[in-house]
């Protein structure tokens, strides 16, 4: 036997124990350093030869420890078996049919003029930005119903996104009702989520959608009141914080609330104050997730502590259309998988957890949506995309709901299906949860979707935080 490539460990030297995790099996053990040292002994043994098989003086205790390690996937038959298990795991994740995940962009228009976004309510952008028609919405509903018949999932997760999805209420209402009927007729559970800037969020909107399966609403707050108002103003510069909070107060209790936030080096220090503010709100118990991420930057000079993810395509042109709060590793909400944490993210996660607010642990997340066969993103014109992060670039469309067979879309689809950036990641222990990083980041930063964008240090720091939590050790 051999130690699995996917073992990671965090030693607590003063206590003499070690947190072990296997990222493939999600096995997690807090063991004595003697047990962890067993793994090192196996590391030196030839494949399929067990040290205990070659030693007569092995205690019963040690045999039990070996059995425990084997049971949780820390010891495997051979390197080849480990690799095969990874392939099986990725294939299972890809083919998982228990859930059909569909993100629909009802419009690319937006009523905010965020400083870090090229689009939004400035100049004549909204005049030309795509908006889904009711006719397209009806065809989207038929297409999703067809997928329900083919995939036969237990659950349909429908996410409304944009632009600002609440700027196209007729389409949202229409699609929600149609999908509710389709899900009901097939015995499928429907969960609807809206990702919104929160400005137009009202009890009327929520009450209209709850009977059709509205489960949660995610809003973005980019720091405390002053900082948010600077980061996410209206066209005329007016702040939006008070109105959003007022709206969340009114809808909380009717539906779950998620809070996202995009920070940069000028705003990150205001987040603890935002967290304190949230803790004082009557809706604090309705918050199901808090997740802050670094902002996408447009300039060449990356400030320290901010991930250098550029919202441009490989030729340097800005990505168009999709709200930039969603895109890639720097994204905010549509994709919660890309939780690549730099130091600031680790700090914010710690601050969030310290206050008892729910937040992703930074390890459990991947492989992300783009690697799932039954996860779809649909643009306002019915174009299909690999994930929400690619919707700003129509040239990356992988199909269309009307089934048209453009050769360029077919080529894209084939390419997306074959993408395996983790093939270049060697023996990295984080492959099962990272899968080589965000493909949008690979595309925008490296011009190659099949090249990994690595934020391993972020996984390592998230691991330490998880280990401290499991071990009951207070972190810094
Ligand atoms: S490639 Fe994956 S991590 Fe990146 S935006 Fe798409 S779903 Fe998120
Ligand atoms: S991108 Fe980095 S952290 Fe992710 S699997 Fe590859 S080497 Fe590991």
C-alpha cells in the first residue's frame, strides 16, 4: 500500500496530534503524530508491499491504525489505483444526474454603475444590452423541460442572474411558473435562486415567486455603508446601501438570504464593520451564506493581496455583458465554487466565522460547474455557455436552446468537454477540490483554458483554518 497522493495534513505540534484530510474521499481524521508517521513509513514501501506485512513486531494498535487509514482512503493499493480513483471521481462529478443546474440571464442590462464594471448604467450601454423576450423565455422553458425528461434529476436548481435580473420581471415570473409546472409534473424538486444587486427587491417580487419554489436571494454588499456606496453607486453617484438593506429587511423571513461582496485593496478593511452591521440586523438569522471575494481588476498593476484576474479576453478586449461580480476566481455569486482565497480572503473568512455567520470553508467546492455535464448557463438570446463566467463572450457559446448546429459552437462544446487542466497539476493533493482552477481565469489570464490557474496557497490556508476548527484550536 501507498499513502494517497490526495492526503494533506496539518500538525498541531504542541498537542502531539495531526489533522489528516484526503481531498478525494473527504476523509478527515484527527490522529496522534504516531499514526500520521505511519503514512510516512508506507511512503517508502514499494507498491503493494505493506511494512506491517514485512514486520513481525507490529502491534494490534498499529494494525487498527492502518485499517483506519485504509478505510478513509489515506492508504491506497498503489499510485495507479489512486489515479484511477481520481478519474472515476471526476467522471462521476461530471455525469452527476441527481441535479439539473440551470442559470438564466434574463438581461444584461443593469441599474448600477459599479466602478469595477465596464458595463452597467453608463453611457448608452443599457440601450443595446441584450434582454430576454417572453418568446425566448417560453423556448427556454421547453428546453429545460426537455432536459428534465432526458436527465431525470431529483432536483432542478434554477438561478436567475444578469446584468440585473429584476430588470426583466415578466421573464422571471413567466419562467418560474413554467418551470414550477414542469417540475411538478415530473416529481422534481425546484429550487429557485435570484442573484441581484438588491435595489428592486421587494416583498411583492418574493411573494410572487415563493409559491413557484423561490428558495434564496443573494445580494451583493461591497463593504460597509460608505465603502459600498462608493463601490456600487447609481448612475448619478447616489449610494445604494440603505435601500438594499431596507429591502432585505422587508423580504427576510419570506426567503433565505445570501450575502456576497467583492473587495479590493481599498475596500477590504471595511468588511469587518459590514459583518458587525449584519450581526445587528433583524434578518441575521435568515442569512444562509456570506461569501466575499476579490474584485476583478482592469489595470495592469495588481495591488498586493488581490488576485490578478482580468476581465478581458485573450486578445485583451473587455468581456462584455455578464455582471462582473460573477466571473471566475474573482467573482462574487453566480459561481460560488471558485473560492480561491488569498490572505485577505482567509482573513475575511475568519472574521465571518468568528461572528457565527455561515461561510464556505474554502476547500469543499470543486470540481466547479464548468466540469458538470448537467449544469447549463443560458444567455438572454438562448445561447448556451459552459458556466456563468463565460456568458460575456458570445464566441464561447457551446450551443443554443433551439438546437442550431453552428460549427463554431460545436467546436466550443467539444473543447469544453475535453478540458482537463488538472492534467498539468502533477501530484497536487488538491486536484479533487480544485480541478486546476477557474477556466475563466485560465482563459483571461493565460489565453488557454486547459492551463491551470493555481492558488494553492489559498487552499493551504483554508485547510489550516478547517483543521483548527476540527481540532477546536483557535486560529489567528
Ligand atoms: S470556470 Fe468554474 S470556477 Fe470559473 S467561473 Fe466558471 S464555474 Fe466558476
Ligand atoms: S491549480 Fe494548483 S492547487 Fe489547483 S489542482 Fe492545480 S496545482 Fe493544485
